[in-house]
């Protein structure tokens, strides 16, 4: 608990971005203010030199005029000091203003991190209890019992939930995603096996086909991305249709596609579907579970992909269905190469 609290006080990559933003705003405002003072000083200096030319000096002084003699060198030096002082003062002022402007964003991010950390931490104990009870239930169930496989699946699901919560807690503590790799073929097969139960209740069929590959993404986070894409596809699929998941290994990356047979993305730009809380129009006949439609899943997929050097996009979308394409970098080495 102490380590987590200490981690939350460390400077995270996002906070360093905020700090760089403050510095950038400061330097930009200093540059603008210095440029304005330089232009103004140049105009004044040009006017002084113009008034100091021999033709102007040779004019007889009128009774209503006051003659002031200024040394051009001393005046230019004083003007430079004025410009430098004004630039420094404007820089200090700009930094204070920038820090004050960015502070609410920084504080909001800190509160978000603490909220995720607190929720993840509080969920760990109930999940640990649930895991222990499923283990006891597995020991009490004989292997010949038809319910034995369901109990095993329940225990595996509990373990996966614990890993996801732990991953969220670590990400909130460090402010960054953990490193690791996952076997694409087995992870896709495992996720599909878990999502089949949900798909059946919606009258949707899931098919999968994946090539052997290791991707540079921890298994828990790859599962989260796949589950979000599959859940989205099931929600927008008509009863009796098929959702197909494929995984291909390219030269330097792996490509995962999730294709449904719904009516396509409607009422929202394709790029906007990865925005949090974004909603499109319901597809007629789709098995949409509105209670779970929070507009977060696709945004989560994009964040996970981008944070590990990958990407996700809408490959195609139309009346015949939508295809999401997730590109993930391959791990440095695979077990087949060792």
C-alpha cells in the first residue's frame, strides 16, 4: 500500500507533458513580448536617429521648442536593457499564468489516477475471496460431473479478472502501461471461448482464425482490447449473424480484424467512434445491450494500442457490416525463434 502511494506521487509521462506545456507557453509568450518590444524599440530608435541627423540638428531652434540632447549609444543601450527587463518580467508572468491554467487539468488527472487506483485496490480483495471459493468449489466437484468444466471456466475467469484489476492498478500507480508479450493465437481463442456465452444469449455466432505470433502487449491488456472489440461487434450484430475474428502475422507486426454483419456505423464519423462516450445510431435488428453501452470500449482499445506502438482503425463499414483492424507490433523474440 505504501509503495502504491509513493508511486502515485511520482512524476508520470502525462505530468511531464503538462510541465513541457507550461514551459512551451512561457517561452512562446516571452518570444512574443520580446518581439513586440524589439519592434517598438526599433521604431523609437529610428525616430531618435532621424531627429539626430545633421539636417535636423542644423535647423534653428524655435521659441516654443525644447532642445534635448541624447547620446545615441547610451540610448540604444538603455533601450536594450528595457527590452531585456520587459522580456524577463513577461516570462515570469507568463509562467505563473500558464501554471495556473494547467493546474486544474493536472489535478483532474491526479484525481482520475487515484480513483482508478482506489477502485482497483478495493476490487482485489473481493476477487481474491471469489477465487478462493471457486477453488474450493472445484475441489468439491468431481471430474465426471458435467458442471466441472463450468467450474473450471469460472475459476479461470476469476483469475483473468484479478489480472485485469492488477494491470489497472499498476497503470494508475506508474502512469504508464506495463511491458510484456502475449501469444496471439491462444489469447484470441481464449477470449472467443469466453465471449461465446454472451454471443449465444444474443443469437450471434463467433468464428475465429489466428496465425501463431507473439505481440508486444501483455496478455491481460490484449484480452481487454479483444473483449472490447468483440463486445462492440456483438452489440451491433443482428440475430443469427456471425462475428469473425482473425489474426495475421506480417513482417513487423500482427493484424487483428473483428468483422460483424451489422448495418455499419451510422450517425457518427468513423474516427469519432474511438472518442469516449461517443454514440452512433442503433442498427436495426442488432442485439444491442443498451445497459452496457457506455461508449468507452473502443476508446480503451485505442489507448491500449497506441501506448504499445500499435493502432486501431475502422477498415470498412457499410450495410454489409463493419471491420475493425487492430495493428500490434510483434514481440522482439518468439518462442519459436529461441
